[in-house]
């Protein structure tokens, strides 16, 4: 899902994607995490290149346990950027 937000008067687009996790036991939860990307220009359909994927301190893709957690984190991150 991609949502348009206004942060500090600037339009930004926030995208949350599911990130399935392979588990040896499918009953171990969570079986799905979420990733977050922000765009400072409106993304075109299928255009993933102009976005900034949120990464952790080690440079790996940051995984969130819910879409709400991903959106909240990326909003705070973008507030520092714009």
C-alpha cells in the first residue's frame, strides 16, 4: 500500500510491503513482517527506484511487526529528512 502524506508542508509517499518469513515450524509467529519505503516524489506504478527503503543500524532492511508500526516509524524518519 502507498499512502500520500503531508509532512512539514511537503508531499511524501509512504509504502508498506509484506515480508514473509520462512520458518521450519509454520506455527512460530510472526510468519510475516513488513518493510517501509518513502518517496519524496510521487512514485509511478512499478517504479521502485526513487524510493528510500528503511534500513537498520547494520544496513539491513528494517522489519516491522505490523503495518502500523512501519508507518509510524517511517513518518518520524521522514520528519527529520524534509
